[in-house]
């Protein structure tokens, strides 16, 4: 959908007024900034035209029909190209990274976090293909998503990590060592046989492709944690259950069941045993800032509805004329702004390392190769061979150094925790102020309150994120930090 | 017997045991259902069962005096709220309304209300302009036979039959909390402010408010207890991060904070009850108890969901319900900040009156 340049410029000005940190983007890479402005504008248009009129009704409908999925709403997102936001340009996507995607998430989630989470979970499924540098699957899957998006057919993705008895454990290397896993992948001739269950998988019941992590040896989960690509309809793969959630209901959380499900060797992303390091850690470094943005969007949405309430006269008095309401509004605004800074800081940190890899000359030069060659079997097999995987992995590690990723993960974990707490605090505060007033604004704020709690839980509970931050930023450098303190105190 | 119940009297223990039996036998197995799809018939049956153990006439003159009534109200509601805070609030609303009905229509036979054959609901209202009383949330309002409107600090109560043409009711569809109370939004048109109203003293207005607030504090205490028990059980079973959850220090701190919340809530409720019994006026103490207990209920429910992780967010596990109910405890009947301002507003008057009476402020307490 073409957005007039004047509207993009206005959107850009609005972003800069709210995110002064992005000024350098505008100066150093005005084209990238224009892309961000265009995306935010597209999300705002989609939100206003398509989400706003149906969000409350859908939430209500899904309370009773929890396995309903609003395909019509997803189809309406296709002209805005929201399914290809982070897909590399060389396969026809928007080429966005964490900054662009985070801002898009905030905008969408201010309207409805459930809808935002459909796009977010889809991107979470795409991200492993990017961070593992799986060129073959860029051509096979990401190109399909882009082509179908242009034709008006949504192809969704999902990522399946959580297991019924291991949630937090599968998102942290040290915890994974002792995790009680139920899912297993047994090596057989030509591939692997999967058995077990995954749970709470966002988009799990509607995705065509699912990126799934499992140990190939449950006695050594960390060393054998492996990432597979699962396709809907594979023998032995079923979706027995869609959960009934308190909030974010539009995005289904499904249980996935595997009974002797054969997955061919070529469906292994990167190599066996690389699922956690670098796989999941890179993925979390990429995804936690956008989750912080989702939470910030929820807080912003609640703030905007609350502001509307505060400016409506009741018995001749506007609540906004009361000091307690003014203080509440100011506190909400403060928290939202702090939350924005933290997620943007994390997203910029990630983009500065992975961004270099994604825009490297070598990767860009692949785009010069004609499509007919890039989609040929020889080309795809070359990049999916051991040599091909090693080469693309080396390119990534050249640009995205381990220490940079660790730092990006620490910032991302901080952003996620701050965002989740902000969303809960702001929605909670707004409801407290409303008292017993039953009004339209209340319906939105109550929904935001229910939606917000999930942001403290998914993508690793906030407590895990805090421990990750400690390990990456404080614990690792404890001796150095203590040494510095000693110098200062003496 | 639970945490903080060591000092209960024999009479109070008996009350708790009776209501506990009702909770376990009749309420626990339907608590999720009446929160999700509150069928009026189901609620009516439960209401009659609650009436059979005296829970629908706690504050009635016939129930054995105010002391027993208060204990019934607070301990009973706490125990019912442990299973269903929404249903507990329905019982509370009925009891406060019945108290007003007894006070204002002394000759009428109100036995049917005590037996659970009829239901009353209390509408904490605001005066909208000169001609309408409006109540945003009336727990039990949708299916009540009589609704009692009252603007706190006003000199009138307005009991109205459900069929009264001046009454307008609107069912609140899928509220965040109090679903099992079948809440409604209600308006009563009174051409003139006093039309159809019965005059009451300011002391009785305060009594109604105290009963409502003390009841809400008890409901909140029930939520905190539930949050602690289910979280504690889960933390002992769930293995995470190389240990059972309860083995992690931070998780134990969350549980300890819940236990602290129970102790402080109960102490605040007991203090308010004591002040009420001794002085007859306890509005600031009741407001303080309600604010404290509902805050702890909120934080305990939030931490309870957090301890349960993804399972806490899913309906079938019942923990998310506590969080929704706690939020309504916090913001009903009016914004928590307004309650706090009221406490501060009352305090200077008390200081002034105590000074005038020559009392030692330091000994008087709050």
C-alpha cells in the first residue's frame, strides 16, 4: 500500500519528537529512517482502520470461541506488508531489523496487543532463519511469505521452544542443563524422529512453518539442543489444544504434539547442538527488545484511553482537573518514556552488530544473482550443505561478535523486564483511578490490564530476564567492577 | 484454620468451620464456572445454600448481635472469597443492603431476604445532577429483588423494587472482576433529591460504609490467602532452574510477602472491628483496612500468576482470576486514591475533636 510522502514525513517528525535518540538515524541514514517512518505510519493506519473497530468484539468472541482465528484481520495487514517487515530485501522483504520492528510493535500494540503478537510471533519464527544465516530457507520460506503476501495469502510462522515442564529452563543455557524435558528428537537415517509436546506456542495452530527446538539427547540437553523446521501437515504432528488465555486472545497459544514425527536432515537449522548457543541466545537478543516494545504499546494504549476518560466531563468536572489524576497521567507518561528508551537502546545495540552482518557486502551481493539461479536446487543445496552452513555461520560471527551479542542480550532482557513492569503498572494505575466508573474507556483499559500481564511472563519471565542481565552485565564482570569500586572508595 | 487464625475465639472458629464446609462442598467445584459463565439460576441456588448457614443475614438484628454479625461477615466472606471472590461480593452487597432495609423499614417482614428467598443489592451511588442517582457497579444488582441506593454521607437511602419504573438497570457484560456477583449498572431517577428516600442519620450512613469496606477487606484477605496457598503448592511441585521453584530465594520472598499481606490485612481488619465495637464509628479504620487488604491482594495475585508462569495466565488454572478480582476489590466502590484522601480528610477532624476533648493524641491511635 503506497503511503504519500507527505504523510511519511509527518510520521517521521512525530517519531523524532517522541524518540530524539533516533535523530542520528535520520542524519546518518535518512533512507533507513524513512523506512522506519513509513512502517510506523503503515502500522498506525492498519491499527486505526482495521484493528480499532473490531478489537473489543474479537476479544469478547474469543472468550468463548478460543480456537477462532481472525484470518480476515491478518489478510487486511498484507497490503501494509506487515508479514515481511524483518525479511531481508534480497528476498523481497522490508529489510527491517530490531529498531524498525520494535517501533512497529509499539504502534500495533497500542491498538491491540493480540494482533501485534500475531505479527510478533510470526517474526519470532522468522528470526532464527536470519540469525542462523540459513540462506536456503531465506529462499525457500521467506521468499514464499513475501510472494504470498503480495498475492493476498498470509503465510504465518511460529517458534516453539516452551515445553509443559520446562518454560524458563529452555531459555537459559545453565538452566537447560538440568531441565526436565518431555520433547525429544532421535537421530535416524536421513533425519530425526520427534516425540513429545510443546506448549503455549503463539501462532502454533495457524502457522504453516514452525521453528522448533529440541534436545537430541535428553541427558545432554545443552550440548544437543537443536533447531528444526516443522511444516504444518507433517505426519505425526498435531495441534490438540488451544489455550484459553486471560488476554492477548486474538493470538492463539497452542499445544503442539509430536508422535513419531519424521523431520528430514535438511530441516535442521545450522548444525545439531547449536540450538542454544548461538541459536536461542541470538534469537532472544533479537526478540526481547520488541517484546519490551509490545509492552510499551500496551501501556501507551491504556494511557491514551485513560487520557480520553480524564478529559470527559463528569457532573460538570473533568477528572483531569484533579491533581491525583494529573499525577497519575504524569507517572504513566514517565514510565512509558523510560520503557521506550530501554527498548530502543536494546534494539539499537542489536542492530549495530547484526545489522552489519545483514547489510554486509557478501550478503547484499547474493541479491545480484538472478532469481532463477537462487531458487535452483543446486544453489539451495549448496547453502544447506555443511560447507554452506559453515560459510554463512562464519560471516555472521565475523560481524556479530559474541561479546556484542551478550551485551545486546543484556540490554534486551532489561528492556523486556522494564516494558512488562511498565505495562502492568500503567494499566493498573489507570484502572485504580477509574474507580467504579463504567464507560467505554474502561473496557479498553481492562483489556489492556489483562493483556499486559503476559508481557511479564512470555519470552522468559521477568525474573529470568533479570538473572540474564545479572549474568551478562554484572556477574561476569564482578571482579572488574569491584576492583573499580575499590579504587574509587580508596 | 489458616495463617493468622491462632487468636480466633471458639465462636469465630465455629463460624469459620461452618463456612469452610460450605465452601468445600458447594462452592469450590463451581467457582471457575460461575466466574466464566455466571448462570443466574446457579447463583441463586448457591445463594440459598449460603443463606442456610446464616451468611445472608450476618448483620441482621436477629443474627445474635453486632459482634457475632461482624465476625460472620468478615470471616465468612474471607472463606467464601477463597473460592469465589465474586460470589463473596454478592453476599456482601446483599448484607449491606439488608442492613439498610432493616434500619429504614422496621415493620416490614424481611425474613425472606435472610432465608435467601429474596435478594437485595447495595448501590453505592453518586448524585448525577439533581434528578438521578447513578451507581457504576452494583454487585448482585442484575438479579436482585430490591436495590438500595445510597450516596455516602448523604442523609437518605432509596430502597427500590426491581419493578419500580424509576429504576434503570444495565447488565455489565464480562467485567474484569466480580463476575459471579452478576453486577449491574444502575440509575434511579428521583425528580427531587429526597423523593422516595428514607432519612437516615450520618452515623448510619457511616455504618453502611464501614460494613461495605470491612467486607471488601475480608474478600481481599481471602484472595491473598488463595494466592499464597496455590502458589505455595505449585512452587513445591514445579521444577525449574535446577531446583523446585520453592528452592529459589526470590520465589520464597514472593511467598513470604503474601504471608505478610495476610497478617497485615487481618490485623487491619481486626483493628477496624475493634474500633467499631468500642466506639461505634470506625470509618477511617475500615477504609485503611480495605486499602491495605486490597493492595496486598493485588500484589499477591500478580506474584501468584508470576510464580505459575504461563500456566498462571491460562483460565483453567484459576490463578489469573485472582488477579482480576483483586483489581476490582481495589477500585470498588471508588478509586483507591479517593479512599486515601478520605482517610486523610477524616484524620484532621479527629485530631481537632480529640484536642478539644483534651485527649492525649499519642495514646489514642488512629
